[in-house]
């Protein structure tokens, strides 16, 4: 899986990066803005920063493999921001976007992990803050991610395997220091 944030009209190819409000019930309803992973600890968001001005928002960055790549438990990450820096607007007043410094490193590969720029000068230049952010349909792009997260939550709580009462009691006593 490539960490590159290749974009099509329908949605991202390679990595989905969505700025989320964790107060919402799922990835679709929590979506605030699209981002790009620049390094394992840095996400760029182009365009409007109105999403960042909600004083009640509980921000997190959702990173996920797109629908056509099989998702496993490690293919979806939700990482809290350490800091969100709003880029000053252009002279004309056009909002440029924001940089989000993640509280922990993402396990996803980033296209510019070492230099925050292309490895080869002949490669296409890195993200341009003046470009228009993608206008993807959040339901179409994030719907499969929300469904997969729901499935993972449903499978999170499971009954203890068929170990005998004695083994269960032994582990309970060991963990809590007494029976």
C-alpha cells in the first residue's frame, strides 16, 4: 500500500486522511476536512480552516486504507493532534489551510517522510497550500471505513475462551492480586 495521497474526482487513492470531530458517532458524520499525510507526524489541510474554530470539537485525524485495499485492525488509525497551526491567509485574504502535528507517529508510510519534499527533484512538487481542497463526498469515501470501524467495535468484546473455571480463576487472582 502506498502512503501517497493520490487524488481522483471520486476520492483518494492510497490513503484516506480525514480530520474528524470525535464527538460524532462515525467517520462520515465526524468528517470536518480532508488532509494529506506529509510525514509520520504531520498532516496538511488545504483551504478553509473554519473547521478548526469550533471550541467544542474533539479533533482527531483518521487515516485509513481505501475501500479497495482489504482493511484489518491496523489499517485504520485515529490519532489526536498535538498541535494545529493555522497558516496565515494570502494577501487577498484567501485561507491557505493548516498543519496538524500528530500526538503520535502514524504507522502509514508518508510520501515525504524524511524531507517534507520530494526525494527526487524531478518528481512533482509537494503539496501546494494554494490548491483547492478536494470536494469528495464524505459518505462515499468514509462510508466503508465507518462500516469497518463498527465491525471492529462489535468484535472487540468477546466471552472468555473455553478455558476451565480453574484457569480463569487463576488469571483473575494473578491480575488482581488475590481471590
